[in-house]
């Protein structure tokens, strides 16, 4: 049996998983003087962040933007040497393809929930707008410890608000079902408003007033020249430059406590010993690794469900690809179309247009929680249905010069009602084992800042400081939609 060490010296830590959460944890651990080894099962780092190319153009084949109003992801990018490559969208104007037309994305809402009916004028029918106005006269809705976003909003404002706006916005973040998704975990701002205001629209207006008083400036979202997928590559390079070790193609097969109080991490017949371990992999893999030492945490992780999706990237000759204004559009599932969103990537990201003046790059996405038929189609069929819907929405009928289909099987964890309580139980079980912490998209938010915040909390936990973990568990990071086609 071969045996390795997670580096000699005090504070030896193994991080399992080299997605953005695992890499952020490794980066932070090195700041504190720990010796770090990162073990990644796949042949690359980055997880759901993936840089690629189409027709010679650099593009993202995974997530394409990150929330700039939270500090974690932007600061990590700067620490990794990407400060001069941070770049906001060239346009933040998006549309919604609903009731047979592309309509401007409304302003003045919180994840699709308006402060007044006028905010959704043009998107909803007259009946839908009138239903919103009834909210002020309804008795208070008691939501208890949690409630589904769609259920609560529909009760207060009517189903049309949910089906035409909330659903496509939440679907862009979670690829989920608004009538299952937790209000408390997915839209914590609205959960607090629902607890403290009798009227939902009144609560939304209070959120908007606080935001206005805070006078936040600068873009809500940002990207990175060359693609957000370059972020984990830069962080990995920084980790290695500072003495950290990252091994890809190294699937961990067993995680056990040692008699000395540390940890033994096995990869086949090879082993590492460490003072602490950060488990930064999706829930199914985390459950498998924790089953021997924390069966309670593993049982909870086994209940986390995931949605699969596919991104279809199409490149056109710019001279042949006339598109509407804006960054793209969202698609409510109630309208029965196949794609759920589209991004006009060349228009949204100035660096793509600058680097490829003769090309127009467009992305579409398909797949939501519970959908299997569409994702079972082959790549050519997914390209065909994307082109069909793009033509219907925008009139674009040109033949692309290149196409790429990127499938994300089990890509997005679902946050159903009670998710916050499940996360608290997982962390309660994990906390009983010194030198162990978990992080990633399955816990406190699916966006890049949420994953980084989760990683930093895990690092604090293995160093004996639970304050950040407790704060995240109580107040998850709200993940917003980056305009269209995220």
C-alpha cells in the first residue's frame, strides 16, 4: 500500500473536490498557513465553470456571470490576479418571451415579485394586474418555518405573476419548479418580508426602499474577459504557486477517522493523512464519503435532488444574424416552448464581440427539474429545437457556422421547502467530527459568491470558528438571475 502526506508540517488539510468551492477553500487555507492537497475525481478543475470555444471564439460553456454586489467571488478573482479582466455586461437590458412576443423585462421587482401592479404592465394580462392589486386587502398569510415560493406568491398575487415572471427567473437559477422551491432558502429577502409585513407588495416596496437608501453603485453582475470559466483556472494556478497541491483524475474512495484523531483519505490503494478535511463535492458524492463516519449527515445528503440541463451554443456570421436589442430573453414554461432562456452572448459580453467581430454567439438552455424527455434527445435535435424557438422568438433564421451542446447532468441542486432545516441538520452531524467541514452549491446558495462564502465558512469551521457557518445557515446567500440565459 502506498501512502502519501498532505504536505509535511503543521495544519495538513485535504480538500476533496476542485470546483470553485474546493479551490476557494484551498486558497483561503493557504492564507492561514495550512498545507493543502486538493483531490479532484475528474480530469479538470472548475466544476460547473467551464471555459471553451466555438468557431475560434472564447466562450463560457457553463455559468457566464457572477453577482458583483456580494464581495466573495469578485475578491477571489482579484486575489487570483484577474482584477484587470473583470468586466460587467455590455448591456443589462433583457426581455421575456411571453404571450407570443418579446416584451421588456420589467423593473421594480424582487425575483419577479412586484411592489406595484404597474411594475408588470405589459407582461401580465389586465386580469393578472388587477389580481396583484388585491394583495393589499387580503388578510396576512402565515408562512410558518418555510413555504414554497410559488405557493406563497400565487396566494398573495395570483398564479399569473408566478407563471409569467417568478418561474422563469427562478428557473434560470435553479432549473427548478417555483411551486417546490423554498422561499426561505432561495429568496431570503422575500421570506423576511413575508414574516414582517401583512402585504407582500408592501414588503417588496420596503426591500426596494432599503436598497435605494443603501445607494449601491456599480453593476449588479460581472463577468471575466475570457469567460467566468477562467476563474477556477486562475485560482488553481495561485494555489499551486503558493505550494498547494492539486491532483486531478484522483477520485476519493474512502474517508475515515484515524485513532490519532485525524483523517485518512483513500484513493484506491493510495492514502493521505490529514489533520482536517473539507468535503467540497456534490451531495451524492459527499453522502458516499461521509456514510462511514457520519451516517446521519449522509442520510440527509441522500435526500438532495438535482436538476439536469443542457446549454446549446451557436455561432453565426454576424452579417447574417440580426437580433433584437438587449442581452437575451427568458421563457416562461407555461407558454409551452422548449428552450427556457437565450443569451445573445456577443452583445452581452463586449469582450466576445471585440475578439470576434465577424461572429455572433448565441446561447440557449433547456432542461428543468423533472424533465427527462428533452435531455434524452441527441445533440443535433437540441440544436434544431433551439433554432426553431430562436426563429419564433426573434426571427433569426440563419444557419449557424458552428454549434456546441454542453450537458450538465445533475448540475443544479434543488432547494425545496425545508432545505434550510436540512442544511442545519447536516452541519450539526458534521460538527460532531473535529476537523471536518462541507461546502458547495448544495448548502447556502448555488451562485459563485454563495459557493465561495460556503468554502470560507468551512475553513473557519475546521479552525474552530463556527460563526460564519452559523450565519450562512441562518441567512443563505440569495442567488439572482444574471439577466437572461444564465
